[in-house]
C-alpha cells in the first residue's frame, strides 16, 4: 500500500520545526517508520536550489519557478520513492507555502502559482496538511524577541508576512486536506492536538 504524505505549514516562528520534532519522537516511540524532509530542499539538487532562492535577489516569477523546480526534484527522488515503498513521509512546508509566499506574499496570484506547480506536482498532494494557525506578528519567535532574519523571506516586512498568512487562510478554505491547529502556549498541548487530528484522519496510529 502507498504510504501517506503529511505536511506542516504555517508562518515563520510558529513552531513548525518544534512540532515536527515532537511528532518524530511520537512516531518513533509508537514504532511508526517515516521519512522526514523539508522544503525548499530535501534532495541534494533541491538543497542547492534552496540556497540560491534564499540568498539571491530575483523577480517573483523566477522565484516561483525555482521553488517548483526544487519541488519537482524532491517529489521524483525522495517523496514518491518513499511513498511507493509504503513509507509515511513528513515534510516541513510544501505546495501551500508556495501558494502563500509567491501567490499572496509576492502577489503573483494563487491560481497562477498553482498552475506553475501543477506541472511539477503531478498529483503528488499531501494526505494531510497540519496548518499551525497563528498570526506571524504574534509568533512564538517574536514573543521571545528572537527575530531571526537569516534569509530573503525572513527579512521581508510585516505586510509581506501578513499576506502570507492570508494566503494560508485562503488555502485552508479551498483545500479539504487541511487540519488546522490553533497552537497552545504549552508545546505538548499543541502536539497532542496534532496527533489527535492526524489519528482521527487515519494518517497515523
Ligand atoms: N508553544 C510554544 N511556546 C513558546 N515557544 C514556542 C512554542 N512553540 C515553539 N516555540 C519557540 O518558537 C521558536 C520558533 O519555533 P520553530 O519551531 O523554529 O518555528 P518554525 O519552524 O515554524 O519557524 C523557537 O524558539 C521555539 O522554541
Ligand atoms: Mg522551521
């Protein structure tokens, strides 16, 4: 049987990587084998493209196409092979980040970015998107006063991040695979919400 595909989405600093770590611990503890990956990146070529995207100035169309190209390599060489072996795949960000960042953040339009990605994605859509629903201006990272501005996306102004959030909320309304999670102050409580949501959809045990 084909393995399931789970994605974590959300704005910067809302706890995606933290929750991914918790989920990994849970899956390991309960004997559920999985492949963990991230976007942009996940394969040697896609990681090289990631480096270019996050460090070089470029126009929005080029950026959208590079994200899609990196995703294409990631799908062909990592995601689909693992799913074909019946493995669960857990990915930090995926298609909906492009729809939100390039579609809304860069204002290319949701449908245009979806069109570019359709070609790369070829029906490799997640079975579940865990959307950590938190306003980026109120993120955990900002509350802690750690505003890390390492890359081109993180350096963008507040309005950009608010448009990204709006894009994710738009995707939430338009896609049936979204599992929206409003995070709790206690990281463990958020983790339990995520596990419950994934279990109730039959995506994990
Ligand atoms: N529930 C929480 N309460 C307080 N801090 C949190 C919580 N969840 C995550 N954090 C902290 O917020 C910061 C950003 O989390 P991270 O998982 O790196 O976010 P992302 O991967 O979404 O950018 C980290 O310092 C992390 O420890
Ligand atoms: Mg992260």
